[in-house]
């Protein structure tokens, strides 16, 4: 039987929230930096080099990460995380990332053939970021 833990607003919960937001922002900064995937991502999205993201997009990214952290927390509680908590964290991240992979599958393979390479590149960059982010967030959730 799935038993959810009570919601508490302690210093630990606040620090987890701040750490999840900081992880999202830091990983996004590194992942989409010029040393990693910025050039490929800009080509795949057809954006220009000097394009600036607005503040609403950044806010929604952090809200989405907090929502996904909540879903990851439910998945981690559903698994028995007392014995092998880091293995359970990686498994929960893989399951949640699998849902996103399946969701984006149609975008890549069932569209115009002329845009296939661009869409595949964008899909692989985004799903790689999602998997690394979910793995780090799940380790944060079980680490405290």
C-alpha cells in the first residue's frame, strides 16, 4: 500500500526546494553553454545567437522542475527506498524520463522528413538534459 509522507515546511524541505531550483539553473547553464550543446541546440531550434529568453520562461522552468521533483518524490516513496535508496532514485528518474521520451517520440518520427535531423538533434539534447536533471534531483531528494 502506498503511504504518502506528511507535507512539512521545515528547514530541510526549504533547503531541498532551493537546492532543486539551483540544480536546475546550474545544469541548464552548463548544458546549454558554448562548451557543450549551445551551437547544436540553437541550430535545432532555428534561433539566432543573440536571442534572449524572457523571465516568464525561466520562472516556468523552475515551477516545472519543482512539480517534477514532487512527482519524483512520490515515485521514490512508492519504491522501497530504505535499502537501496540511490538505486531507487536512479530508477525513479529513469521511469519519469521514460514518460517524457515516449511523449516526444511522435514529434521526432512522425513529421516531415525534411526536418528529421533537426528534430532528432533537439530531441536528444532535451531528453539528455531531462534525464541528467531528474537523476540529480532524485539524488537530492533521497540524500537528505
